[in-house]
């Protein structure tokens, strides 16, 4: 069996045409990942360009309001381009550049990864094409404009459900047709090996910072770390440096859409089963014949029928826990954090905020919850207004 | 000798592809019979998948249509069982890993053996992952067909040496679909294949005209055509079998004339 397994999950289930490309990528990554010059260059980009380290903010009002554990927010929303996606993209773009690639392609759901990729491409003078489900181009029109402004071409994908999974499929198809000069900048901890490892390593900066920052502020580890999970890149980034600290509960918040007992859900751990898709073995929402389900969530970024293979393993071993959060709960949390702390989170991140509202009151005042706010919510305002029956024209 | 290898023993092969259930299973059955009458050496039967990542727009459309018409893996097994009453040329399933995996590889391959399937092609299962399915294929006498792509280079020897049935040579980069020109240096790929195995090698992806079929069969052991046939189905729907037969006959003749 191939490399890149997380327990039974992961692997490289891709067309033969792409095999040498992922092998070349793995070799390049192994060459550069511990290279001091590469890492110095990446750290410089993280700090000077993306604005890292991101703040770990003590949410005093929210803590008082919930009356239990102390709540800290890891502010990935304050990164350049407004989400955690930039961490992975700067790493991959730099790696692609070292490999001599001149063109980046990417999929995007909410548009955050697409914007981040377009940004890195502009910065590094690379060509950029972003595949985005047509449905999502409508839900996230502002991000489409941002990508074009940054010099990227945005290709609307009309096949299937015209959402994130179809954008991934189309980006994979595009990669098979043009490999020599093109790097597929995959946006989450998914797809064939080595992507789940590469993306996790570039996102692990989140938990590395949380650990150091909390040690400085509180002198101890958190009791729970919460993050939203679609493919799972901000969650694995938030969990990674705590995996070997068994006292830290790791909780991924999945998008339940209209509920896990309906067909309009994207909660993979709650409703999916083991399968093979998009290059990996993991859990997927699917029917009895293995046809991938047309999933739904109010959040375009979590609207994906699978979950990264490392999360699938953390679920199997019980090291992490995955909870479903409905649209209603997420929208309430979106509004709650805005009013309580003056922070408008991405609707994706609001899924994690929602679970914290349930969890914090059950914990002691001497305990600590860290919630990763993976992105900012400006992009979601029109959609949330619509959800509440108000039609906004930007 | 497996039934598939034997199919290549009578001159250059022509291999048509059909997506089962596009536009319905009755039409698929009639097209399979038409292909057999027209002299096809073996037939590739696609089990539709919701997200066929190796396919171009034409076959993607066929997959979608078949699923919307209610086609399922079980109904396709029933179809093959029926067809086996009067069609004897080898059948090869072409589908995606998850279709087999969710059915249960043991149960799927046992069913293949029961109904008379001779081989299976899984485009999202490369050499590195074939152990997932190969033991079940071997146990039930179904050839797991390996693919070689224009980018395979140093991998060709390894893949060819362990291949069963026939080798599927992908003519071009990208996904399935007709192409006006095939620019890959297939001659050197075939040379590398020949240096490592004596099992037959057929070329697919991008072939639609008799001229292309003749050229591809000329440098290999046969030609595989999918999208061009699906286009005939798109055009004629349930009236397609007669048109498919006529087209396949012209392609069979073109391929044969190469050898």
C-alpha cells in the first residue's frame, strides 16, 4: 500500500497520469521542509506579508456571558486575506516556485482559498486559475471579484452540484491536462498524499502559536480546542501540536446544514461512511452504491462531502471528537460573536463558536477553551441577511 | 490464457465503451449486442459514478444521465447476466474505486465472476493502490486492467511487468474526450511496454475517427473509443443501437486493416 496513510485512511487514489506529479511534489517537499533557507523565507512571508503571529484574544465578555470556561479566540481572521488559508498557500506557492512551476491552479468553496491563492500568485508573479462551483460564485460574488482583481482567472464549474466537490474534481481534471508548469495548490488537508501532510504542516503554525501564546498568558495548556471542519485544514492546524497532550480535548465542528437527520447536511463524521474519493480513503457522505451525496450547508466553505484522512483517523482513535452544528446554530453564533465581542466571524468559524456556547457553561471557570476563528465574516453578511429575510444590495 | 488475452489473438482489437444506463439499460443492452455484431473484440461497460474525475464533459454527461435514470450497480449486474445469454465476447467494467469499495470488493468481484465479467478498469486506482482490489480480482478470475499514461516514464516497466489482461495506454494528457490530434510519443511508450511484457496493449483517450483507430491500432494491439460512441447516444437516444453498430463496424475494419 502507498505512503501517506493515517491509520487506514489517506493514500493516493488518483489517475496514473498524476502519479509522477505527486511523487515529484513529495520529493520536493521532503527536500525543502527542513531546509533552513526555505523556512526562513516562509517565516518572513508569514510575519511580514500575512501578519503573523495571529493574536490569541481573551474574549472576556463571552466568557462572562457563558459563565464557565475562559474563552480565547485564535484570530486567524486577522491574517492578510482574512482567513487561515493564506498559511497553506504561501507555503505551497513558495514550494511550487522552487520546483520551477509558473502556474497555480486551485479549487475554492467560499472563495477564501481562491483569494489566498490568487494573492500568492500575484505576489510571486505566477499565473493563477481558480475553479469554483457556479453555485458558489453566486453565493460569494465579492470573492470572485477579488480573485479577478488579483489577476486570477475564475472558472465557474457547472457539473454535479456546482459546489466545492465539483470544483475539486475540475481542478484535478485540469491538472491531468497540464502538469509540467502547473502546481495544484490544494486548499485543505485532503486529496492524495502528500497534500494532507503538506497542508497540515503549513497550517500547524496555528497550534504552535496557540501553545506558546497561552503558555505566556496562562502558563498552561488549554482544556479544549475547537475549530470548524469541512476538509479540515484550520482544525488540523489548530489540533496538531496538541495531539500528544491527552489533557487537551480536540473538537471539530461539522456543518449539519438543516440537521443530520435530513438530506441537507454536510456532516461527514455524523452521517458518512468509509469510502474512496478525491484521491483518499476517508469518510464520505454517500448513498448505498457509493454515489457521493449532494451535501448542503449555509457555509460554502464546509459544503464538502468528505473529511481529511487525518481527521478520520483522529475520529477512529477517539483522540478528537466531531460534533454537528446546524445552520440555525451557526447563524445564531455569527450574530452572537458580532454583538458580544465586536468580531464578525466567517460563517464557517461560527460553527465552532456555536459549540463553545454549549460547552463552556459545562466547564469550570479555571478551565480554558480556545476557538479558532478561521476567517472573517464580511463575505457572509449578505447571505446571513438573506437567511434572516433581509435582501442586501452591495 | 484469460478470455481477454484471447480476444487480442485474432488481429488488432477494437474496444467500444458504453456507459450503462445512458439513456436507459434497454438501450445499453441493444448497443452491446450491436457492438458484438459489428465485430468488437471486447466491450468496456461503464458503471456510472456521481463524480467521474477522469472523464471529460461527454462521458460525465452520460454518467449523470444514467444515474438520473435510476441506474444502480445491482441493475447493471442483472443486465450483464441477461446479455451473457447471447453475447460471448469479453466484458470489462470501467468504474471508480468507491463504486467497488462501497459494494464491498469481495462481494463485487464475486458478483462479477457470477455474471460473467472478465476484467475491471479503475482509473483512480494506480499501481500503488492496486492491492486494495487485486486479491479479490485474482480470487474471482477477473483481470484488473492497469493504465499507462504519457507521464508514466520510469513507472512503465513496473506497471507492465505486473499487468493482467491487457494494458490500457492513455494516449494524451487530460481527461477522456475526442481530440483532433494525438501528439504523445506513443511509439517509445509502446517500446518500453514491449520490453517488459507480452500482454496486449490498447490505446484509448481521444480516438474518434477510423483514421485514428487505424493509426493507434497500428502501433499497438488495439484502439479504445468512448466519447465518440456516447455522442452517438446523445444524438439518437433509444434509436442509437443501429447507428452505434454502423460506427463500430467502420472502426473495427479500420483497426483490423492496421494489422
